[in-house]
């Protein structure tokens, strides 16, 4: 399958930024700028912004995602949010296993896997993040790290369910640092991810998965990164908070 047949997806990951009012204002700026996009456009926003974001994007081509979800349907999990809560208000996507959750909040491949399966069972589309630390790259174990994350995070996810999974390759050393992986580095690992998926499922299933790159992607480097065969989109942090920059990346993905 060639790249043109895969769905290009540009998703903003707002992280812990913007109040509900600010979210509405930013989305009101973004939606007219991306209305002709020839790719899927998503804004993943903090939980308290979700309702405002869904309202602000109603009737537009911008979809809304959450930044995490819990695996249990309900119960004694103070501070957590269930997939059912997200679905009921109209959330479509959910970022899972982001390196900031792994680094600062003890997220493990086991919990990423539980969340991924719960999201899929609820009809949410998970954006599963994988990526190596700088230290791991320097020790030349990037492929081992990625292979392990892909295998564990997608454990027990069926081929049918895989159709609703997006993978984001986010080298941890490139996040928020201004250090982007070169387009060749991004392509190398995204191609490796696809090869792992082909091993775990089959080539057709692997060829259909959208694999994003994330890590200091911006309006200046998006063109080159997105021109690569296995880079099907971007998961954007900082630049997704500036309407013109985010729109420029969407434009690059629409070519
Ligand atoms: P930056 O684009 O700010 O580097 O963040 C990338 C990221 O973590 C997206 O999930």
C-alpha cells in the first residue's frame, strides 16, 4: 500500500495548556484556517476543555481527542476519567502512553496496554505514543525499545481493532526541546514500527496504520518530515497552540 492511501493525521496535543475559554478562542481561530484540509485534523485537549472544544468544533472538520483515559468502566480511581465519560460527550480520539505520562506519572507499557484496549472497546481511537530516551538512542537500543513498546502496548489488540489505532513516534529527546529528529531519523524509526506491525499482524494490516512523528514538529520542518514514506502525520505540542503554525502544518500534510 502506498502512503497516499493511508489517512494523514495532524493532531495537536495541547498538554496542560488553555482554560475552557481559551480553548474556545484558539479553536475559533484554527477552524477557519484548516477547513479545506485534505487530512484529518484533531485537537487533543485537557479534560476540562473537552466540552467547550466539542462545542467550538461542531459542524467543522476538526475532531476532538482527550489526553488520557482510564481502563476501568467506573470505580474508586480518584482523579481518573473513563472511556464512557469521554464517549458520551463526543470525544473520538485519545492520546495514550505519552512520554510525559510515562516519565512523570509512572505510566508503564502494561497500563498503556490496558488503556488502549479499554479505549478500543469503547469505540475511541487511541493515539499510542512510543519513543526512546536520548540515553537509549546513545546506547544504540532505539529499535529494542520501540519493538518492546509496540509489542506490549498493542498486546491482545486484534487486527480488526488495529484499524482504529494510530501510532505516534515521539523520540523523547525531541519533545519540547527544539531538537527535531531529522527527517531520515524519523523515517527510519517509523519504517521500523511498520515492520514490527507487519511481524505482529501482517503486511497489509501494517501498511494501513497511520504512523505520526512528534517532537518539535513545526511550520518550518513539517514539509520535509511529512514527505517521508512512513511518516503519515504529526502529533504536535508547542506549535499546536499557535493557530497559524498549526494550520501551516495541516497544509503541509494536505499536499
Ligand atoms: P512538542 O511539539 O512541543 O515538541 O511536543 C511534542 C509532543 O509531545 C506531542 O505529543
